C-alpha cells in the first residue's frame, strides 16, 4: 500500500481504530510501513482534518511493555504519546466493553485481547480498523464486515 491507496481507503472515514501493530509501525522507523503509519498519525494530529484515531486500553498496555523494560526515558515518551497525542482517544475497558468482548469471544473463539480490541472499535463507533498484522486482518475482516479493514502492508 502507498499513501494514495491509504487515502482512498480512508475516503469518507472520520473514526479509525488503530491496532497495536499500527502504533508499532509508527514508532519503529525500521518497519516497512513506517512512512504510511507516520502519514496516518499526522492526519490524525491535524486539527483541520476530520480524521480521529481511537486506541484500546489493551493496545496501551501492549505499547507500554517494551518501554517499561527499557527504562524511564522510553516510558516517558510512550506515556506522553498515550495521554496527549492530538485527536487520539484512548478507550477504556468498562463493563460494556467487557460484555461485548465476552460476546465476541463466545461466538468467534477469538483470543480475549483481540475480542477486547474489536469490542472497543465497535462501541466507539469506528468505521475503519487499521492494522499491520496480516493474520489479524485476514481473520477478522471476514468475521466483522461492518468495518472497513485497512491493512498497511497490502
């Protein structure tokens, strides 16, 4: 996928759910799709753009593991990203999300962390899910066709 294909995929979308692999691609300059992730996050941060980003608290926990292991400097940067990145909302996991995740887990047999991500995307009204995880993309887009699934490495 290139920037023009990403823009076509996002046409008309106002709310995007970002999975952990998308955030990792944004952070990691060695990722092949880093330029796409950087473009996406720039759009989300732009005040004049109508594109808003959403993350699950599960993604936040996954993103914090490596910085906690690495030390205070990395943790401070990730913490600031999660709390203050413009137009990026960190979605909590409350009882409604837990119920939706349990329903998804019971009906699809998805691992519970994946079910929480999909539940968060569903309840937050996101129109598209953006991922860089091919297995996740292939499996979930058929199970949840209501979303526009965008795979960065396509």
